[in-house]
C-alpha cells in the first residue's frame, strides 16, 4: 500500500489517524509506504524537521512502515484557516520575499523517483504503455 497525508498545523490529517487505526491489521500484513506533504520541507532542514516532529514514529513502528517520503505540497493561503495562517506567519522573519504563498511546490520528479524505487524494491516493473482511460 502507498498511503499519505498532508501536514496541517504540525500534524497529519485526522482522517489519516482514523484510517491507520481502522486498517492497522491490513497495513501490518502488507508492504506499506507512507508519504507526507508539508510546506516546511522547503526550509533548511525541513525534511528532517518533518520526520522528527510531524510523523508519529510509534505508530509507524507498530505498523511496520519504514519507507517514508517527505514532499512539498501546494499552498493557497485563501484555503487555510486563520490559525494555520498565523502559524505560517510566525515562521516568516521578513528578511526576504516569502516563497511560501500561493504556489504549487510539488516536485513530480521526486514523487516519481520515490514511487519507482518502491516498485523496484518489490520487483515490479512500472508499465506506462497502457492507454489513458477515457474521461
């Protein structure tokens, strides 16, 4: 399985926590890979910070998840509640133009590299020859 969550206000979404509780037995018995999407990744030591503070390690250990991808996401300030806006602003020191406003920071190459590594580890060969499904 490949599962993931955005990080909001320093934690993964409540739906992710509920999913992990509800599906713990299935996740333990299958190869499971987790990714998080967090704007903090853009900052110096952001990946390390995200892994240390935003991922609940005891839960991952209990589920046997050891492959964690950490990626930047998309930020649209208008879609963020006021408390989280305050949190973003508190991390901004005003010394340069903010790079964290209304932009898509997803690195599709990094995501593809991570998923292809999972496929290689599982001895799977990605197949991109299928036709695109009709819409």
